């Protein structure tokens, strides 16, 4: 009888130890309902080595809205940006209760990084607008004409300690999946870089 009791205690202890050591899966805390990308024309000015951006008055603000869970843009939606112009790019998101939720990415900045894929360095220039280089705000300058193409904004949820390997120049790295993690957002839309005066 003592042997049976001893065996039962060993089994319970072993089961408890295994359960305790099992890795706990990471909980996805970015539950999003909508995502919107806003492109606001700005004036870019450098003073004393610092760059300042000021919104242009009476200029058209472009928005691209995506509904979860597929995050597809509206049918026929496309973006026209002008060569030589600088735009403030902002990401706005809401959760399933309709509350603004983009601050979540900044609160967990060590695990988030945005990429803008589809244009190379001769066509587009990007500077992250938030101090932690998350990319919910950025400033982009269109440098060269580019016929209709797919522009892809990705918000990457990174594994621990991965972000330290990412440089600011990786903003358009087409091989961004090398930075291990999962995409919280993968927003694809048609874009067109045009000279001033180009008709839609």
C-alpha cells in the first residue's frame, strides 16, 4: 500500500513540474478592428541641424482605410503622391470597441517596427517620426516618378531582442521577415508617384 501511495505522489510531482516548465505562449495584445494611413503634405525645413515639419495649408490630405480582419482597402482606392513633396505618414488604429489603439505600439516599442515596402531609395526617402523608431509616424519624401505599384505598410511584432538588430535604413527592407516575429498589420494598396500637375 505504501508503494502505491509513493508512486502516486511521484506521478503528481512529475506532472506538476512539466506543466510549470512548459513555455507560455505569447498573447497577441494588438486586437485591431480598423487601420488608417494618413498622408499629410508638409514643408520640410532644417534649422541648426534639426529638421522641422509644418503642415501645408489648403493641401489635400490623403487617407487609406482598411477594415479588419482582411485589411483590404476600398475597391478602386489608390494613392497619388507628388515628386518633390514631403508627407507626414500616420497610422491610426481602433480596437473592436472602436477605441483608438495605436498608442499600444509605442507602449511596446521594443517589440514593434514598421516597414514601408515597394519603393527603393532612389524613389522614396523615409525618416521615422517617433523617437523609438516604431513608425506609427514617419516623414516620406517622394524623389522620383513611379508608375502604379503596390505599396506595403507592415507593422511587425518582433520577438524579444530582435529590434536591436534593425537599422533605420531597413525601413524598406523587402527581406524584413528576417527580423523574426509576426505581422500585426500588413496593409497593401496601389500607389503612384507623379509630377506636379498630373491628372488622376
